[in-house]
């Protein structure tokens, strides 16, 4: 811990502040407490204790648009040029500004692109990863294993006290083939919606319409995401199919 405090200014500030509070409270000559103070303080503590649940955020500002989106949401965002990709990364940038836990997921090329944009904006990615504020999650496994990796990261973030998690997934045809093939990708997208509802997270999936097959765009993009980013606004996706309905239809095709 002492080694960490030497290199982490945030934790060092918290430590110094705590030390000062302990010192002040422990010195009975510092404060002249007015009559009735203890009774009023106790009432204030009880009132604030009841207000604590309301302090936990129920939504967050998306960043890609000005909309606020409920935690547990799963959104689709289509992009086709560098400016639109960078706009999607604003979702993570706003999370880092607000000290929310951020995750970038996808193939190597997309992760490098996310890293480059955030670095240009002044973020030290390696430091964020070391401080457990950011995770780069490479797409390398089939649906069930990938979903397990994602939820494991979410569980870790929650155990560390994160009240909000931002997950930016990137789907495109990179140098490597899609793990498990198209149907496996579609299954993963369908299952992410249910998984997201179990955590204080917002999941945004960025689809590269330049490289993805039409079937992935139509079924994965439109049928597995309850919300869609359209222009400057978020709206409900009328093409969305609940997980069980989507998976049943997917199996019937074969």
C-alpha cells in the first residue's frame, strides 16, 4: 500500500484527507460543540442513511448523444467512418471523466483504435488498467465463453465498488475470423441483453457496416438490441426480439 500511495495521487489525497479528519476529530480542543449538537447530528445521520439508496445512479449520460440511458440497457450504434467511430468512443471518454468503470471489447484492430483515440485525449491506458478502472477485452472465444468473460469483468467491477459500468463492444470483420461463426455471434448478442440487466451497466455495440455481412447487421444489429442510436437521439428498437424468441428462430433455421 505504501508503494502504491507514492505513485497514485488520487489514493494519496484520500489517505491525507482521512488522516486529517482523524487528527481533527481526535483533538477535543479543536471544536467547541454547541448545545444540542449531538442530537441534531444523530438526526442528520439517520436522515442521510435513508437517502443513500437514492444516491445510486439509475441511468447515465450516453456521450454519443445527450440522452440519459437506464443502467441495464443494451444499444446498437452503426458506424462507417473514423469520425463516427470516434463519436462512439465518447461513450467511454465520458465514463472515464465520471470515474465509472469502462470496458472496451472487440477484435485487435478495434481495440487499438479505441486505445489510440483515448490516448490522444490525454488518457494513460496502461495506468487506467493498472488502477483497475479500465479493461481491454479481446474477442477470442465463442459465445458462452465470451459471455462468461464479460460477466466476470462486471462482477469484479461491482466488487470494487463501481456504481456504473460502461461496456463498448466493437463488431467488425478484422484480420481474424469471427469466433464461432455468424450464428455464434448472433447468440452472443441475444444473450448480452439479459446479462446486462443483471448489472449496473450500459452496453453499446458498435457495428462496422463496411465489413459486416448483411445478415449480421440485420439480425444482430436490429433484432438483439432493445435500443438504437439514431442520429442525435436514442430510441426504442421496434425490430427487437426477446432473447428466447430470437434464439428459437435462430435454431429453427437449421
